[in-house]
């Protein structure tokens, strides 16, 4: 795995990548990622705050990685260098998945990789990305988008959501949840969730009541849950609860519940042979048909196909001595 360092960068987005993929995780008992920080020119890279990052790895190493992450660009109004474009195209042709965080989408777009594809970036750059690269299908109101071989995220903390999503793709829900616990973040935020919330941390005691209702709901997913029941847990009227919920989370209670139930089912699909019909009931869907519908919308596959694919990847990893092939 290679992550790009560039002059003038904020180390936050790069720090997200190194925190998730660069630290050893022996407690997880899986082959972890081999991360390399790469620059267009190996050596010292000046970063925000007057510090310098020094790396011996260049674009040749980046182009050979099986996962390439671009955490930003130095100037969203300028084209990426021909050398970076060549490295990104070479990596993509070789089968690598290419990932951007925040303004990094401009490098992917400048390399032509996003033509005809969905992509996102930080909300303040979305209009510019759409104007500069009209062939890109820009979605400005999401946290991240997974197009398989090309993944893009909004700015800052949304990059953390995307990195944990990559861990989930490679190692499954249980390992991703363990990493999230280590990072002290929630295991999953839906990529389609709004990236810009007017009051993300409102100084309002009602926010604690919303959080308490979510914690309660996670412990009762198998039960019939309605907005009215959640509102009672928060000691609010339904109308007040809906307003505070949207302000605190950027989504609706029903959408949040559906997402949590789908995510709760992943570990059961990955680690058990329980029939899909029983899994649907266990995580709170009223019927297998409803479960399959919402699972398909969230995961772009069926529960059975997800189980087969996960087992195939796990089997290949065991055959290869435990190394997950996407790690690089």
C-alpha cells in the first residue's frame, strides 16, 4: 500500500492513513498492511507548520502498490504533474485500487481515472471539481463513494470512514469493528450520509439524549423499532426527536436503523452458516425480502453472494499464508 506525500500538505489526512494501515495490529491475528509513504521526489517533504517529512520512497514504489491513496493535492486549480499522472495510471492498469481523500480526487480526475465514474470530494471543492472535470459524476453530499477500483471521500474525518471501509472490504466486519474501537470511533458511517451538517456538535443537552437512544437501539436491533419508540427513549416528542436526530447525525432514524441492521448482519454472514432468513430476523428486518432489498442497496450485492465472496477471499488468504491480497 502506498500513500502520497506532497509539499505543503496537512498531515491530518496522511495521519489517518498511517494510523489505520501503518500501525502493527498483532492482536487482530491477520496479516496487516505494508504501508509506504511515497513522494514525487524521495527525500524531505515540507508540510504545514514548518515541519518536514522525509521518505526514501518515490513514485516508482507508489505505482507498484496494490492500493494507492492520494490524501490531497497542493493546489486544486492546478493539474497534477505528468509524473504523478503516469504513476496513477500505471498503478490502475496493474489492477491497483486507487483511493482519494479530500482534494486528492483532483489528482485522480486529472489522470483521467474518474471519467464517467462517480466521485466525491470535500464539499467546498465539489463545484470546482465538477467544472474542471465535467466527465466526472460528482456527488457533493456524501461521505465517500466506493466504485470498486476507485474510491473517493470527502474531507478530513470522512477519510477515516473510508479507511475503515477499506479494512471492512479486506478483512470483514469483525476486524473493521476492532480497528474502529481502537480508534475510538463508531464502526460505520454510511458512505451516503451527508458530509456537511450545520451543527455537527450542538451545545445542547438534547444531543446526549439522542446518543443515548442510539445506544439503546443498537442493543435492541432485533425488536420492532419505530421513530416513536426511539423518541420515547430520548424523552422527546416524535417531531422534536426527528429534528434533533437530523441535526446530530445528518440522516433520518429509519435510514440509520436500516444501515445498522445491514451492518450487524455482515459478521453473521462472514462467520456463521445461519440461513439468510434467520439472519434477517436476528438483526430486526420484518422479512427476508426486506432484508435482501436493503442489503442490496447498501452493499450492491445479495447476502448470499456477499457470504460466498467473503469466504472465497478468506480461503485465498489462508492458501497464501494468511496474506489478504488487497494489502500490498
